[in-house]
C-alpha cells in the first residue's frame, strides 16, 4: 500500500523536525556530577541524553512530558539489594527472601541495582541466567566469598569455600556485570572471610563490600575499616546498632575520619535490621554523611521500616542532609563505588536513565530497624522513571495522551487483535 503524496511529505517533514524522542520539560534538574541544580529541560534521543538546557524547543520532540514543579535526577543506583537466594531453585528470581528486580526498581526511581553477594562463585552463573540476563533493570553483582553464597548461613562460615582464585576467575569471565566481592554473616572470631574477600578483590581488581554483621572482641569494627579494608572497599550497614559511632559526649570517634581518609566507603545498607537513628543522626549532624545510600532490599526489609529507596533517602532529608547531597549519594557516588562512572549522571551522550520526583510536604514518620522513629516534613515520591530512553514508570500518566484527543480510531487495532485474531 502506497501513502498519498501529501502524507508522505507530512511524515518526512515531521521526522526531519523531530530531533528528540522525548523532552522532559520544566523540571528542576539535580545532577551532582555536573554541578546542575536549577530548572532545565532534558532531551532524550536514541536512548541517550541529547541535551540538558533551558528552553529546549519542544517542537523538535516526538513527545513532551511536562514535569514542572518536580525534580529531575539521574536514575538511582542501589548497590545493596538481594535478587537471588538459591534455596528454592529453580524459580523465576531465586525465590525465598529475594526480590524480582523489575517488580521493585522502576516504581522507586531505581534504574541500576547491584546484588550484594546473594550468589557465590559456585552459583553465580545460575543467577546470571535466571535473573541478570532477563531483567530490564540494569543488574550488577558482588560475588559472595563463599562458593554457595547465601544459600544457608552455615555456608558462609566454611573457610574451605573461600577461594580467591575461583572468585577472580569468575569475575574476569563476567567482568561486564561483576562489580565486587562480598563478605557477609561471618560469625567466627578471625578475619578469614574479610581477608579472603580482599585477596579476591586484589586478584580481580574490584572492590570488596563487607557486611560486618557479628561483632566480636577479637575483630572490632574499627580494625575492619582502618586496617583490613583497602581504599575503595565498602563497609555496608555502616549505621548498624553495634557499630561504635559516638563517645560519651556524643562526639564521633576519630577512627571514622581516619578510615574515610584512607578511602574506605561507608554505605547505608538499611535492611531489616541494620540501621538505627541513634548512630545516623549524630553522624549527619556532625557532617559525616554516608558515601552511598542503599536499601539492602529483600522481602523482609521492603515490608519493614526500610520500605524502599525513596523512603530511605527521605530519612536523610529528615536528618538534615541537603537534597542535592542525598541525590549525590544515591546516583553518582555509588556508581563510582562499583567502578561504573558512566552511570549516575545526565551528561550528554550517556544512557538516558532518569528519575522524576515530587518532594511532598507534610508530617511524616520514619522508622529505623529497631523500632526507633524520626519525624520529617518532606518525603520523596517517584513520579516518573526513564530507563534506557524509555518510560518504565509513570505514576500519574504524564506521558500519556488525553484519550479524547486520540480520534475515533483509538483502540481499534487492539480490539481487532482480540476479536478477530489472524
């Protein structure tokens, strides 16, 4: 079937004029990496950021989304989630306490997740096949120092399963998605789990994330961050209740600043039992912000005080952190911690992963992991998420068209496919 000449001219004229696939118009852009904190438009073309500027010509876009009164940021990078527990294999996403990535990411503004050691060097390739390669969310992974990962707690106590060479070999084979090594849940009074993880990290050239978990006199937390971890290594659950933060006068211990000066990173990893306000509040008040905000997302924490990434971020707003710093700790900084500096910002030419936010005013209560409560007057609500240039979440149908303007053919094709299948 041939188009009438005038229609062909019209289609050619429109396509020539449509320089952008989408323009997010009129929002307040916060892009900490590029120092942007003002009202600007964001244009997207071919899955990439095409322009970030004031007054982008809407006539050059196939779709214009009005985001006035909202904040526009890079898509969030959550570097501590759990997407694969192997106790119920085979399953679509591992089963048990893990979370299906796409079912939770986009509605919370998250476009990139890093699984924190759910799989070990024995189970990782199953994880990759069943979860990573099937998700629309960008998924990276820390490899558990234990070969069986988090299959059982006892597996993470077995020193014979700590094989740095095997981990490094696996990391090199899957270097496109493996971002680090994880040591977690170790209950013995020595440093075997941490030190073998660091050895694997050295061999593979990747950072180590440590869930210190059990605190014993033989291996105090201050030794972990000042002696055992390297620059770039990550202490997650940093505001966990047993971590010593303040002295009798409420002043932060000096070892924290020493560890940060060495280059050790402090990650929130809120989880279901790993975050208390009595540690986080004085840290924020004294200017010791976390390097990265993360959730430790799993089926338990999502239904407890943690809830999700926007709620966790809102807690730091309630503690007094500026919004721009909260965004920095949820985008650009965690992207660098996992050695992916191409993510977490809105530079022209980078992948178009974008989140759009309402900062809602009101009276809000926030819970920590030990029944502690903090009140605040602002809460982040994700209104729109763009992943790889395509809308993945649209809370209020901002990108949809008024059905009354779609004409009499609206919905006919869909009906034909159902009523009269070919």
